[in-house]
C-alpha cells in the first residue's frame, strides 16, 4: 500500500513514531508543507497516486 503523509506543521514524537511504523510495512511518502513553498500541483498528483492519504495538523 502506498501512503502519503502530509505534515502541516513540524511533527511531534508521536507522529514521527506512527510514520515510522507505517514505513515498516508500506511505501510511505512524507510531504512537509511547513518547509518552503509547497508545489500544490505535485501534491494533488501525489494525493491521487497513493492508496491512503493522512494529513497531520
């Protein structure tokens, strides 16, 4: 399963642990919206190309 993890702000230890667990069993891509200027066109493509999308505040 391909999982897209979208981070709105810097993750805390709990979020990092969950992402790590997901990475052990699945293909995971992390997008950090809080760093620089996001490429929203690429983000939309990523959303539709992954099986599951998780957004973290």
